[in-house]
């Protein structure tokens, strides 16, 4: 289980670092449905890449995204998918019947020689377009990125002695799993836009709030969703990528 905290400690030595690259499945937006961007499908599947391993007995093994499942949100590969809610067939913003919201990616694996480990955390590096979308209130990335200081936030992975398995050679192995979760931002009242723009909000006098949800005109809905799309893509010809970096310290 990940423990969300902003503390930052300086250790004498970083002993092992592994980077996991995740693709972002972007949307093309419209009033009737959101469609997955065609040039990103299958080109940037989630995968594991060894970024750096210092001299140490500690190793990462058997790293998996989404427990090895081949797709997420109806899209091939391990993705964050910014789409309408699955089976949302109501209202003016609907799903396309194929792809759907997926804001959670699970990471699992094993740390060998874990008896030497003192801290275990990960960071989520975000594409600039996602950071800009967060500044506009479209997406909430506050668990992983401090906008004010322009810095990543360490997410410490909680574990106890019960999580260790002692091997025949006396070494120990730690199996771990955690979820990386993004959220919708305040611009959509922290819910999926396909729900937000179909939900009625009223003022204190019982009048429909024309500045929120179902009270927003169609032209504005289209403009906002298109701005979300262009902001996140931010000049990329292919899909932007996130990087989850696992760090074991001694």
C-alpha cells in the first residue's frame, strides 16, 4: 500500500532504481463521444526498462503493470485513459462503446535481498502537457507533483516484516504491489466530464447554475474538452509517456 507523503530524506546511497514507462491514451473530444486518438494505439505500450542499477545485491524482479493484463480502459497496453465512464450512454457526453476511463495503473514485483533495504518509494514523472492540464484544473496530480515547487513527490510504499519471505540461502524477498492513481480536477468537480457536463447544479435560490455541469452551453463543453485534449497532447505527435521510477534505499 502506498503511503502518500511529501517528506524527503537524503540517503547516503541509492542502491537500485528501475523505471517503468507508461503510455497515456489521449482522447479526441466531441459533444457526442470521445474517441481514442488513432496514432497512439499500440505504439507506446506499457513496458519495463532498467534505467540504472548501482553496485548492490538489491534487485527488482518480475515487474508487472496491471498484473500482466494486455489492455486497460479498452485500449491495448498499460495506459491512463482520459475517456468517458464505461457504459455512460446518458446525456450529451457519452462513451464510444469501446474505450473508457482508466485512471489507475497497478505496479507489482519483487525486491531481492530486501533485508538491506531501509526505504522503498516511487515517483511519477509527468509529461509537461499533463502538468499544464493540472494547472488549468482539468486533472489532479497533487499526490505526485508539487506545482508550486515544480518537483516530484516521493510516494513511500508501506511494508512490514510480514511481507518478507526468507529464502533457503538466508536472503529475503519482498513482494510488493501498489496503485498509481490520477484524478479529475476541480474544473469538473473532481468527476468524469461525461458525468459532470450531464449533472445539474443549482444555486442557493434553486436556479440552474449556468456556469456548471448541465447548465454549460454545448459550445463551451466542446471548447473545454478540446482544450483538455490539446493541452495534454502539447505538441506530441505520438502519445506522451509517464515514468514510474521505483527506488530502494539502504
